C-alpha cells in the first residue's frame, strides 16, 4: 500500500480501477438521466421526405413567368395526408407546414405572398428555387451520428431520438453503490441525540449525489464494534463508499476490517486538503473508497474521486470537468498540499470566470458547501494570491452558469 500520494497520482489510480458496467434495454420515455451504452446513429433521414416549411401553395417556378399571376388549385397536401401524384402543369397545390411537397414542385409560395380567389390563387411574389422547402435529410441524414457512448439522456436527447423513430435504447446499468456510514456517535435524523452523538450528514448527502450521477444508493450505518463493517458489506455492489474510520485513531478500523475480508489497499493518505486520510483499494473486483467522516471532506472526496469513477464506469471518457478562473481574493494555502478551496463563481465584465471564497475554508465548516464549486490550488503553491489563475471545478449540484457537463 502506497502512502501520502500526490493528488494526480491518487486520482489516476482511482480511475484506472473503473470497469464498464453492463447494459440493459430501456424504453425511451423511461430513459431520462441514464447513460447511453453504445453510440447511436440515425436509422433514417429527418425529415424522411421533402417537407414544406410554411403554409401556402406548392408551385413549379416555370409556371410563374411573371407576377402577379392567377393559377388554379389542383389539390392539397396536408401533414399526414400528402397530395397523390405529380403537380399538374400550370396549377398549384395547397400545402400545410410539415406536409410532403408534391412531385414536380420546386418551391412553396407562402400564404402571405398570395390571395385566395375561390379555387384559384393570385400569386403576388415569385419565390426562389427551393423556397420554404426542407429537403429530405436536411435535419439529419440517414446514418448520421446522434450520441456517443456515455452520453446523458436528457429531454433534448429524447426529442432527437424520438424524431428518428427510436423507442428504446441500450443504457448502461445504473451502478449499485453501498454507502457505509461508520461510528457509534452517528445517528439518523429524527432520533433524539444522546451524549456525544451527532446527526448523520454524510449518508443522506452521499446518497443524493449517487442518485444524481445516475447510480442506486444503499445506505448502511454501522457502529464501531469489531466485525461490524465486515458483516454489513453488500456483495453485489459496484462501488463501496465508507465514511469515517479511515484515520489513525484507536477506533479507526476500516483498513483492518476490510483487510480481514480480503480487501487490498492501493493507497492511504493523499497530499491534499481537505480529505488527507483518503483510503482506496479493492474488495475482489469492487472498488472501495474510504472518505473522512467530516462532511466537507466526505463530499469533496465524492466530487473529486467517486463521481469521476462512477462516470467512467458508465462509459463517460471525459470526467475531469474544470474551467480556468481568476482568483479575486487570497485563499488559505499550505505548501505541499493540493487544496480544494470551496468558492463562489461569477462572470466578470470581460466574461472571464472569477472565484471568491465560500465561507471559512476549515474542513469542518459545512457552509462552504453552499458555494459553487472547488478552486484547485496546486501543491507547489505556497500561497494563493488575488489574480492567480486556478482550475475551477463546479459542484455537480451547482446551477448554471457555474455547472458544466462533459461535451458529448
């Protein structure tokens, strides 16, 4: 087991442990929030026929030697009920938006450019070739790429896929994540506090984060009794998250408890703040990530390590989501430690992203989690001065314009 790793090395080891999850077929109208298992291409052209972009009449431009001109209406083409046959010479076909353009027609005259006179129209203005016609495949050609593997299924994606006639898709199975909250002092909200007890902030928050990234969370609370952790581990988990018990106290038994049931630890402690006593390894094929017990360290650890790992399991290649930002005020910094400063973010008058401290930076001050994200302060820095450029990583829960999704 390696100790006191630099942050980049620790993250690389965590991501290297990711194994792609299996896929399952999901109805499109039930797929929101899922991740695509394989690339999708359009099975057909959209639109599948030349369609009118406006209400009006379909014409042959050769029948308009001059304007104004009066021509008879030979029929109509409605959405879902196209005109049959070819447009007759010297006539027009009434047409609705979205309807099939009749064979032989090479333009559509909008209703605003003509006057209806019974079963004739007087065309006041001649259209250019192809006017108000959407050619077949103009939105999507057959075989055009739609979404890559790992893409999130958003309402917009559902609209595009449905327009191609796709009604079910192969999605990555939702990862099963067991959250083990350790400690005799931790109790569930709604329970009266006993002497020395505190309410569990990590369990509900981590479960919400697992759900938000697309996983299924199983929350388990265990005490400090020897053997309690080993007896609580779920065998079918894709990821085990453990909070508390990973430091150097006499009752910090997570390392030994898991080692006793066959876990192999890759590293313990990372040169970072908050969350230095981070623990990572495997139990069989299942990654195990041990997070410190204080809420700031636990949630920062999830954002920095667990969320990218889960995204990689769900076949998302680009999991490091950062943007350059300008620091507007000094931030606490210890040389030699990669620091995740909790910050507020906003756009300056020049459009550049600017960040300021979100409350106190002590790892036990939970109010800092109400910020927009993390400013990465490299380990080599002895101080973080105003004007310095930092990498800003938005919290996954932060609203626009400070949240970013991998470009897919």
